[in-house]
C-alpha cells in the first residue's frame, strides 16, 4: 500500500532525497537514447548503467536501485533480456519504469508492449499516442470514447493505471500523472524540448531515479516531471536553438536548486474523474 | 521519369517544402551516428525514427516517408533488415538513400555494398574514396582512369550514377552531385565539419528528408547539400573548436531561413561530361 | 623490450607525434561511449573507427594502427569479435588497450575480463574498483592487503602489471600509471569530468592513439593521461555544468598546444615499490 498524498507535492524534498542517495539506475534503453540518458542522470546526481545482455541483465537488475525499459530500438535478444530484468527487479522489490516508444507503430511493438505490461511496471511513461495505443490494445481494442486528444489521453491514462496498477505519466506540452485515483498536471518545459532527440526517453530514467526509496510512486513521478520541466524552462531562457538547448538543459539539471523548486507554481493534484 | 532541371536550384523552396511536410525518416544507421542524425533531422524540421529489427524494419519502412541505410557498424542481422527495408521502401514508392561507410575497407563491407546496390537506392551519398570503391567493385575492378583524386571521384560518380540509375553525391571540401546527366558542385561548409563525428552520416538523413515529395531527386539532393553546407558555414563563424561547432551547427540548421538561402552563390549545375 | 624512461615525460612530444601521424584507432566499445569517443579522438587529431562484427573485426584490427576493447555493454557476439580482434592486433604487432568497465559487477563480466586478459593487452585502463576487481579475480581471490583505497589500487595496479606484462592505468581524482617497475601520478582534470558520461571510456581511445609508434608504452600512457587531464582542467575554467563542460572539453582537446604542455607541472615518475 502506498500513501495517497493529496496535498501539494514537495518536489524539492524528492530531489534532495535523490541527490543524497545517488541511486544506481539500470537502463535497457534504445540506442539513440543511451548517451543523453546517461548524461541526464549524471547531471541530476544519479548513477546510470546500461546493461542489456541476457547473460547478465537479470543479475544486474537485482543489484541496481531501479530499472528502466525502453522499446525504441527493439530486437529479439533485447526483448528477452528486458523481460528477465523486469522480473528480477520485481522479485528484488525494485521499481521499474516502462517507456513504450512508438508502441502502436508495428505488430512487433504492440506484442512487446503487452509482454512488458505483464511484468508489472511501477510506472509507465509515454506520450499521448503511446499511452492511447497501449490502453487500446490491452482493453481489447475498444479504445477511449473522447474525440478531444488531451481528454482522450487522460481517459486512457486513468484506465491504463487502473487496469495495470501502475502509475501512468503522459508527457507533452502539459504533463499528466495518474495512479487511477489521483491526477496531477505539470506545465513547464520549453518548445525546444521536442527538437532535441530522446529527452523523453531520458526522462524515463529520471522518473526511475525519483522512485528509489519513495513512499508514493505517484508523488515521486510527479516530482520528477516537475523538476525536469523546470530545468527545461530555465534552459530555454538562454538557448538559441536545439543545440544550445541540450547543453543548457544538462547545466540546468545539474544546477537545480531544491530551495527554488518549492516555489514551483504549476503543480496541481486532484482526484481522478 | 524525373524532371531534369538545368537552371539554378532553389534550395529555399526545397527547404520550405521539407519544413511544411515534416517527413518521417526511417534510418537503419550506425551506432555512432544515431544520436547526431536524430538531432540533425529534428533541428531541420523532420521526424527521425531508428528501427533495425527484421521483425519490423520492412513494415516500418512502408509507413515512413523515406529510408536511409548506413553500413558504418554492420552486422549480419542488421544487413538482412537493411535489404528487407530497402525492398519494402521501393515497393511502397518511397525514396531511399545508401551511405556506404568505409565500403572498401573489408570484404564484408564490399559484399554488403554490392547487396545493397541491388536494392536500387534513389541516392548514394559517400566521400570520394567510398564512391570510388563502390564503383570500382561494381564495374569489375577496372576502376577509373584519372590520377587526380577529385577528377577520379567525379568520373566514378558519373559512372556509378549511370550504371545504377541513382543520384550520386560525393561530399568533401567541395560536394558533387550527379545523376549521370547533370552535375552540380556545392561549396560551403567549414573545416571543422570533419572533426565532428558522423556529420556526413547525418547528412544522409537530410538528403532523405529533402527527397520526400520531390519531383527531381537530383535537385533535391543538391538543395540538401547546399542547406547543410550553409548551416556549416554559419556555425563556423562562432565556433572555437569541434565541441562548440557541433552545438552551433544544430542551432544553425534550426535557424536556416529559406529567404536567405536563395542568395546562396555557390550552386552551379552543368551537364555531366 | 621497451625503453624504461625514468626522467620527466615530455607530453608535448608525444602529442606532436600523434598529431603528425593521425593514427587510425579501431574501437570495439560500448554503445554509450561510441559517439563521445569518436568526437574525442577527432578533436585530438586521431581517426576513429567503430567495427564490431565478427565478419570483419579481425580483418579491420590488422588494418588499423591500434585497437581498444571496452566491455561496457557486452554481449556474446561482441565478446567473440573482441577476442578475435585482439588476437589479430597482437599478430600484426599493433598495441591494444583493454577497458574493463564494471568488470566486478556480474559473473559474465568477470569471465569476459579474464578471457580478454589472456589476449595480452598492451595497456589496461580502468578506475580503482575495476583494477582491484580484475587483479583480485586473476590472482585467485587473494586480493590486496591494504585497507586504504588509494594504496590498495596502487598495489593492485602494480601486481596486475607484473602478472600481465601490461601497463596499467588507474584513473580517478589522481591518475596512476605503472608498468610494474615505474610509477607515475598525474593530477589535473576537473570535478565535472565524472558528471559527463564515458569520458573515461573515451580516454581509453586517447591512450591507444598515444601508443601508436611509441617506443615506451608506459611513457605514452602517462603522456595521454597528462594531456587529457590538462584539457579537462582548461575546460573547467569556463564550464557552468556538465553540458557546457563536455563542449569546452572537446574544444580544449582540439586547442591543446603542445608548447604549453611542456610546462605541465604535475607529472611525477618514480620507481614502483
């Protein structure tokens, strides 16, 4: 049973815990995201490790503090290792985060998404179309009723969270986090963020880092997204394009002062409809 | 039949078409290039996807607007997926670009180069020694007659274009594009470009993005190289080394103003000898 | 037989040799390090190539001037190729450098470390815990006697160097190089360096580049570490976080003026205890 915080979430306290703990995050992620994800985690104060071979993935998952799995550049051996690592993480009581990149694009991805859902992720983080595709498949193709894309994503996220018992985070211009009972919306970030590759994938690692030792995965996920968005907002104040944005973003993550985060005005938590 | 433009090529119009379309570019590329290539395509206004498993490569190639294949870090499963994706792209009427990295270096690469040539690329982009190696192998080892390296590359490019019906782009200090009938030379760029890894590989993605909806692959390829060189020239005005160049280059691609490109003075098109 | 320099090591002369030679460095490295390693080698004046398939790794290793092997993101096919490439490099008289990333973390890595040690690396470069793990395994688990971590790493490095006939470099806040007879300590660098991913892995490539045509691998390794640390120190004077540090570091490597390096005051060589 997790504590169901309903008051404002203290992102600063979550960040302070992460920095003190410097958790080891095991990532089986895509080939494009590996480097930026490692740099994002290091800038934030966590310790990343990329380990994907079946010969060691499960063993390593049990050693690490949290696991992330991202299907961006999938292949059969990797998918097997993902399942084994997810099972090992679960057995060892470690949180793990699923990033279902482009899960609706091909049959192979749809199957991979369903196989990984069965390994019971602690958090699922994706964009609106990924969360919609994942929920639509799992719920037998009925899909959501809403025609408004933001409303549809919210319905899908809540439904997916209730069905899988995972926290679901939908990221985009406005981020959304739900555990099926509560709902948080986080603004922040910057329009240049989608012009830098795999910042979403790297965020999945950040969510995992915030989950370590967290009592409430919903609150930890929300805090992770709030900190990430705040770093993005700050990076955007000096960037002149996606190249300089990526550099300033790492500097901003590194410089995130948790004293300043408590004033973050964009965090709202409410009951899920 | 493509339209054989012989007048000056309007790079600005090609760039404007790309930005309006925001094409989805499917890349099976090398492990070093994946991240820079994705960032270059995003900065320019295209949408990159890296998908390499045989389980989905062909299916995805038919969904995307164009495909690129790069043999930089080759392995057997990847090569199989490359062939299947190239065939699917061709069947779906999508353009695809071959980047024959270091094709002359090992027997494995020489064989891979020939296998992929048989999949009929729309464009082949390489440096002079790669184009020379590819043409020498395919033409039964006769090779070119010229002893001057630039002249030799030009002869090889024209011969390769005529034999394969592909547009051939040879990039270096001065770039060269030919379809066997026409020839364009593009200057621009900056001496720091070869000191940043995989900028050539990323250019292959840019060529693919310019090919989408283009009537004339020769003109589209030439426009792609002109825009890329112009971004390089601009980045070089502020860079103090390869690190700052890479950052400034992404910002310059993002900021490329097509109104300014029409004044680009270095674009010449002539008949191939 | 290598020349056993005991006087001060002239880093500037080693760097000048490297820049004149522009050696081709073949790297079978981890998926996170590939891009930064290539950029570091290009900035320094070497020519990187990443080639990992069994179909060509040995053939390519014999063509290149030096080889590096890094087990960071290991898998079975890669490990086979690593062994074959290392054997080919040795047969061709080329130096090769082993980077035993996290070698103590899993059984698979421990076995890989021992298999690669049998291929007789010219240099082994790792952090203190990796060198300790490698020596502890190889020496039958006896381990080192010291309880002080720095002293323990020094003992392990000397012991590993004597047992394997390799030069051993232990990098950290203060770097240490030994061939079992001589010992050098190099300070320099910057506290932000460990916050940028795979700068240690990239250093392995730099060591390989310095080894090419070097008479004394111990001196060449020491010079490599001194130059790298000096570039780090310079980058740290302008960086405001890990993002800007990574950019400034590449610029600093590119700008390293060997005339300034001769004044480097932090290089000490002594007899190994």
